[in-house]
C-alpha cells in the first residue's frame, strides 16, 4: 500500500508501479485506469466509538449478575489503570467494522455489559497515550522538521469478543514521523495448532480511530492481528503480531463498594459528598457512580437514588436538603455488568449553616490579578488551608500561587485560561469541617478576564461612541460622550493620524461635567475625507473612538451637509415646509395643497399648470400656513405638471407636482375609490320599458369601471339588458323582465386597485311589486302614446274684421282615429250655411266662415276623443267693426 498525498479533488490521475530488490528496479507495471479523486483518505472520524454514557440507574441495577463476580472464560491482559479510569459507555452499533452490518451479539445481558464497558476504556487509553506522545517522542521529531512514515502501533488488545467478531484497540505509535497520523490498516490471520496462517486485510480504506471491529470471524478460532499506521509520508511498518486471541464469548462481574465517603461544605440546604473508587473494579472499568440518601431515622426501604444517570466524577453537590434534618449517604459503583455493592453509610450529617460560615470569594485587584480568597476564624495552631481543584489537592503550582497568612489564604491565578476551569475548594484542617468552594466555568472565566483587563488597563467608559451629525446650517458635528470625566480629563483630536487643533476650521470643546466631547466643522470639503479619532485621557484611564468617513459614506454625508446648508438659506425667505401634494376630498374633488412658512402680507402665491398661470378667484390668506387649489370633478383633462411659487422681497421658493403617467394613475385610482365609496345603495325603479336598478355617485368618471353580476354570474349586455350612466346615476335597465330575471344583483365598481360592491335582491315581493308597476306604466305609456290629441295648427286668439272670411285648420291624431266635435262658448256647435266644419282623412280638421260678423265672436273649442282619452284645444275669435273715415 502507498498513500498518495497532494492530489487535487475532482482531477483524474493514472498510476504505475515498479518493484525493487537487491538486483535493482523492475520494469513499470501496466498503467492503471484513470482514477478521479473524490474524497480524502480516511473518511473522517468514526462517530460513536466511545459515546457518552447513557441509560438510567434502573437499567443497570436490574442486572442479574452478583457482586461476588463470575468465572471469566477468556480475556487478555489490559492496562488496568486505563480501564479503571474509563468513564464512557461503548455502543457497538457505531464502531468501525469490516462489514457494513454488525453481527448479532446474542441475548445475554451480562455479556452485553462486559462488551460495552471493556470497549469504553478506549477513549481514556487513547487520551493517555496521546499525552505521552506530545511530551516525549513527538517533540523530538518536530525539532528535526523531517517527515517519515510512523513507527508501528503497539499493545494491540481485544476490547470485546463475541461468537463471530472481535473489537480491537491499540496504542498510537511512539514516533509519528513528524506529522499527524492520517489512518490505520489492520491485518489478521488464523492460528491453527500454534501455526499462523496467511495475513488477510481487514480494511481497504484507512480508518482514523484506534478501534476497529472485525466481522465474520470463526467462533473458537484463534487469531493474531497486526496494525500499520499511515501519515503524509506513507504507510509505516506493521506492528509485531499480537498475542493469540480466541474468538469466544466473555463473562463479567460487578465492582466492589466505594470507600472513604465524606461530607464537606455542609450548608442549610446542600452539601458536597466525596468518595474514592473501589479497590476492586470488577471485570470491566467503572462506568460511574450512584449516590443514595435518606433521613437518618428513616427505614432501609426509604433509601433513594440522588442521580438517575451514572456520575463520572467522584464528588457530587447535593441540593434540596431541608434545614435542620439529619441525613446519611452511601455510594454505589457501576460498570457494564451492573451496579455493585454500596459503600458504608456515612455518619449522620445535619443540614445547617453554622454561625460564622464564610465562602470562597473571587477577587480582582488593581493590578488585574485574579484570586480566590478564603478566611477562617476557627483555626487551631495546627490548622492548614488545603486548596483543591475538582476536589483533588492542587500539587502543581504552575497555574496557581497560594499565599496563606494567619486566618486568610489566597490562591492567585498566574494566567487564567481554559485549563483552569473547574471547581476550586478550600478545606481548613483541624477544624469542624470549615470548607467552601467556587466554580469557575467558561462564563465566569470570561467575566473575570474582562474585569482583569479593565483593572490592568483602565478605560474611560463611554456612554456613546464617536458619531457625526449635520447641524441646521449645514455644519458637521463630531461628538462622543463619556459616562464621567474628572476636571483633569483632556482630549486629543486626530484626523488621518495627524493631530488637529482648535482654530478657524475646527471648533473643539470638552465638557467635563457632562462628559461631552465635540468638534464642529463649518463645511465638509473633499480634502476632509478620512478617519477621525477622539483620544481621551483621564488620569491613568484612556480610551479612544474613531469614525471612518470614506467613499460612499463620506459622499453621502457631504451631500447631506450641502443640502442642509441650502435648505437653511432657503428658509430665510418664504418657503415650503411640505412640498406640493394632493388629496381627494369627501366630495371626490382633488385638492392640491402645500404647507408654507415665513410668510408675510407682501408674499404672493402663483399657480401654474404646464407653465401657464392658473387664474384663481380670490387672494390666498395663508390660513394655518396651508395653500390649496381645488380641482372639481377631476378627470383626464386635468393631467399635467402643476407648480406653485412663493415670492416676496426676501426671495422665492417653488414646488412642483407632476400628475402624469403613474402619478396621474395613482391619483385617479384614489378619485375612483372615493367615488366608489360615495355610491348609494342600489334602488329598484319600474319604468314603462321594464325594471331599472340604479345608484348615485358624487360624479362619474370614465376611469371608474362598472360591472354587474346576476346571481354570481357576470351579466352580458344585450338590447334587452343594458347599463349606462346618466348624470350621477349609474343604472342597469332590464327591458320586458321575466321570472328568469329574479335574483341578487351586484354592482361592481373597480377603482384600479380595489373592487367595491353594492347589492340588491330582486326577487320575491320586490320583483312582484316592480313587475306590477312596470305593467301599469307600460299600459299608461301605451295609452299616452295612442290617445286622441290635437297636434297643432290652431292659434290661441284670432282677431278679424267683420265681413272677412275666417279659415282655421289643425291636425289631430289618435289610435283608433278619434271622434271630432266643436263647441262654441261651451255649447255644441255644428256646421251650417255660414260655418263649415270638416274632418278629412282622420287627421286634418278645418273650420271656415265665409263672412264673419260680430255674432261669430266667442270661444271655439275642438274636442277629439277615442278610447284612450280626450283632448280639447281652444281658440278665441274676436270680430271688430272698422271705424268709418
């Protein structure tokens, strides 16, 4: 095997090989097929080789194995220290294997627990060996700065054995070759009657963990194993063959009792329990501990477990105690076989905080030194302070410096870091249990380090960082605010690493009372682009804050300052506070309006549309500082550009509003919306032609789209059913209605964005009444159309000279043809020799008197009559006698 490093992912390569012996090099082999590099060798870490211990206490204590132990059928010798320190539960399902699927391990609970606990030693053994490598051989190789293949792994051990598979573990090579190990290769061979067979490869792909399960082995067969390590330089020499191991089931036993169980840090609601691990650990490493407790006087059945999951530490802080109550405690160890025999019961302990009890206090002095401090006023001449970390006495003084004087002891950290995380406790010997502890976790460490840095390098606290703002006249103000400043505080102002001073360009100020530090520039020029820094010093404390004004940020600020300066000058005369805008009134008219300021009597306002002045009827009084222009019944003809100008002797200002394209459409949408909202409820009206549904709006514009729906179906308009607008009335006319026209009608008004609806129900009584009225009006219309009538031709008054001829005629109409009769002075009048009455062709009526006399004066009436009605038309005839000459 040989590992090729430095290949590029995704590229294709061709390989060939030559052999070598004492005679020299062979010819090249045949070229390989092109091979595409797709992943790094090793495949990453193997998850779950030593996962954290899980499971409840009940699952362990239910084991049927007894504490006294069981017969061990076959087991190699292990590193006992490493196994005793193992604190992880092994899960075979996630261990690397020589096959994709793990084999069955049977139903025996005891065997399962032994298997898991033996394997759990892997994590601690690996950590221990890695530590040795770092402190020994690895450093020497690193100094040479050379790389070579690693030395062989060693101490191959069987972590678990079942009928058809074995889990192996080994130690990292003592010499790694000057670079990290990238993977391992495992070989195995059968040993029959002491004769080893041929080596076989267990894995083709390098594995990254120092644990591997070989599957599909033969039960009761003896095997030997060897392992080779690989790094960037290549595959190293394989290890020596392991001792022979037989592939067979193992048995286990539970651990003995813990001992030296003591109570410390006793308080009214808690205490800390300490113990030592069992001398006899069973056939597998200790997996954890269970702590039991009960009240002193309680019976044995009242023992209860404090923890559900096994503890990995040999200490536990127990809370929730009841003040003044006496308790006893015991501890049980567990391994993969089960829970062992409990320890001896502790002496009774009363939960109480004794008078004068002190706690460990953490302190950071003015020099930034972080220390733990404990005081005791109950010391005897022989008493001593004993500091511990995680309840193990501190023997290494490289991290802590302990100083004890009288009844005070200080443990000062030399350089607080992650290695110092833990529980620090202090016990005073030869006292009645004086003790206390303080926990330094990651959060506490960060807090202390921040406080230490602050004490070492004090800063002037800032209420706000350096900021910039534009003042009313376009001046640029840089400012920051300190939380507090003494009378001796001072500030340096720096621009682009060069100090600047108070003068014509810069106005600087430090207000010690308020902590405000500011600098004002009259104008921001192109050369002022850069970094501004305020440096504060107040005694020993310092601080600074910077603001970078370059590129787009500077240009935006400069433009804003120029705009603000122009705005200030503009506002010295009449000016607009709010630019010209529009609103739609409740009457659906459009009002152009703007808000103005700094107005006086002499100020004039002029309105323009498309550069043509709009003549207004009256002078504007600028009431409430608002100028308005009302446009009634706004429509497309009103589209255009509107401008309003303010002017007087101090200057002028203008504001423009474009009502075109999108802007006009938006306004019309609002106008249409207001018109749609003004629509009255739909009414029903009968006509001579049919039934009309209608609604009134304030006024109608073409942009307001109208639709009608009958029973949720859009109406298609025909000659019989049509819609229209008359003035402010929007209507739907249904001519000659039928029962099919009954139902719910909806008028839909669309303003361009929203649909507004009005609905009326034309059914039941509403339809019946409307239809009856339609029939009546229809008949009335017919009657009105066909009734007898005089269409015209007769004058109201006729004045004629005696002796003259009088001829009158008119036209009558009616269907059927009307009857015609005449009256003179309200009495029937018929033709005679002097007066001839004619009625011709059913239409033309004539009245003639050949020679009139004064007797013919009077009121003549023509009466026309048919079945639809009667009509009378009057004419007054006045005959006069001419005067003699």
